C-alpha cells in the first residue's frame, strides 16, 4: 500500500481549505462545472491513470535536488489537487487562476513536506494546466488533458451554452 502522507497534508492545510471555500462561494450560482475538491481529486486520479497507461511515470519520478528519487504519485496527486486552488482569485481580480494557483501552492507544498525540486515540478504543472501544448512540461500536459477529461460533458445540462464543448473529449461520452 502506498500511502500519500504529504498529499494528506495538503488536504488538511488550512489555506488550501480556505481556497476551496472561496471557490465554492464564487461558484455558488455557476451553471457550469465547479472547481471543488471532487474535481481536483478527479484530475489527480485521471492524470495518474493517463501517465501510467502511457508509461510516463518515470518522467515525473526523477531524481530530486536532494539526490533521492522523487515520488511520482505524490507529485501527480499534489499537482492535481492544487491546480485550481486559485480559481477564486480569477473571479475576484481577473488574474489567470493557473498563475495565481502556482504562486499560492508554494507555501502549501512547503508545509506538506515537498522539497524544492518537487515544488518546481508541481508549480510548473499548475501554471501550465490551462494550455498544455508541446512547450509545457510532461506533467503540465497531462494535468491539462485530465482537467478536461474530468468533466462529464456528455451529461451536462449547461452544455449548449458551454464555450469549451467543441474541444472537450468527453462531449460525446465518458472516457475516464
């Protein structure tokens, strides 16, 4: 059994939980997908599945600054859980939530016990999760795709008004 102790530290972090509360308050009347804990956990799990299926876990589980191997699963789950923590900032100020989230994730990762190398991989992926693309890190690309796959668009009541529906892989059926 691979317990995710540092990921559990994220889930218990007061600032992380305050961000989830802010997201919920800003999205109380939102018709479209919400950025809650369930979505973030879905993104973490789907990212892990995608990378496992593609044989890419080694791209995350590299050697860290301390010389020890990095725990790819914890890095993936941390990035997935933190990727939308700054969503409320975008609603409030207009700042890109990926940039705000990457900045806000740093102290959470420190308190959870992640080292500098792990923190850099995670915050980079958070910053890149909206666009992905070939210039993004492997984890950034996978988080981006999982973010879309985590949405059950084929069953969404607001799909006719969704600006993203044409690019969503889940527009016709559930994939993960």
